[in-house]
C-alpha cells in the first residue's frame, strides 16, 4: 500500500487587532475573554452602547451577569457576528 503525503497546512497567523483593541482578540489559550459594552461598541465602531444594551434586553446578544454588570464573551460575540447579528432570532 502506498502512502501519500498530506499537504502541509499553512500556519495560522494571529488575527490583527480590530480598531486597536489588541486586548480583546481571541487569545487561543482556552481562557474566556470578557468584553464590556464599551469594548463591544468600539469593536463595532459605534458611538454609544444603546444598541448593545437593547440587543441584551431583547435576549439577542448573549450576556454574562456579574452582579449588576454585563459582560460579553468574545466567542459568543464572534458567533453573533458570523450569523449576521441574528444568533437568537427564531
């Protein structure tokens, strides 16, 4: 039986920072990265957090509650973005 060599996979290059937010990119080490509404507004190039809080209230944007504070998992935000902002639409 002849074995065929598998083509080499290109190395994954780190994703460039979005809008200078180097601290909120996927870190790849398994730790959960949490964003504030302000972080998310900068990521989405928004002037205010009003839309983010509206999506949160409507249950369309997954949230982590820490007492009275809201935080957003980077992984969940990326899924929300990839699905066109409709992650929780029925």
